[in-house]
């Protein structure tokens, strides 16, 4: 069984183009799959990639409606 690839909230923030605090909120609300350690969050990298795809899809749909 493969171990899940995880990244820090700082790395996730860089991938998403968001502030680290925003990524922490996404972890707290469950929008990103993550685990809370003693002092920080560990984010599943695949979850970040899925959120990027979902946001791109939403942006394309919004642009299509605007035409």
C-alpha cells in the first residue's frame, strides 16, 4: 500500500497561489484533506491538485456563462 504524499501548508499555498492562512482555513473546513499535527497541518498533495482542477473548471464555466 502506497503512502500518501503530503506537503506543508506553505507548499500548498504556493501551489494554489493563496496565503498560508487561507490554506489552513481550507484544511479546517475540510475543503483540503489534511491532518493536524501538534503544531501544523500536513496536506495531501492530491487534494491540492484536485482543488486546482475544480477551481479551473469553475473559472471556465464562469467565462462560458459570461459570453
